[in-house]
C-alpha cells in the first residue's frame, strides 16, 4: 500500500496538541499548573492580609475570583502555548523532511517514509503505538514522535485502519 500526502505546519501543530492532550505527562502538567497556582493565590491573600492592614475577606474574594478565572481559562492558554512553541520550532531550522510532500509505503515488513530530502524505514515492531482522531492516524515510533497520516489524503480510511492494525498484531 502506498500513500502520497502533504504534511503541513497545521498538521504538525495538530499532532503536538493531540499528543500533549493524550499523554500522561501532558495531562499531569496541565492539572498541576491549572490547580496548584490558584492554591498559591489563596495562600498569598492570607499572607498579604497578615502583613498589611487589609482584612482577609476582601483579599480572599479577589484572589478567589482570580483563581476561578485561572482554572476556567488556563487550558486554552496552555494549549495555545503548545501550538505557538511548535510553530516556533518549525520556523527555527530546515524542516524539509518534516513539512512537505511525503510518500509512505506500507508493506508486510514495515513502512518507509520518503520526503524531499530523507528516507526513513521502520519495521512494524518499531511502531510502539497506533492512535487516531477525527482527522489523522498517528503511528508512534517513540514516546514523543510519530508518522502523521492525514485522513484527508487517504481514499479508504477504514481499509487503511484495518491494514495497519492487522500488521501491528503480527
């Protein structure tokens, strides 16, 4: 089976967001930053009331509202930061092998990805995980990188899913 597709900057950013949303490390980082920071806000309100002449209740209310807003809006900021950093990394150097046209050959032995300036091969045993969302297949070859297959470029998505899953189970 052979697929020709173009991987865009948006595809790469989508993968980074998918990965961070679905990895245990990403979930833990978001939870810690989302919920520990408001605790510090509350503690700061108490400490500030002790060292200043202000009463605790008004400070507590201000910091409580800030904490609630933080919990509500921090995930959007967090994922936006991930997207911005992925975009910056793409622009930092030569990414011809990542972004652009790809030819992916899937065989009984494994897969071979050919782009404008490189060719990579991996056996099916080298694929550590197969995941998908509404628009993509992700064939992870390590805990943080994968072959990104946009479903928009695949004629028969169900056939491709079955082919990959059957080869991974061998």
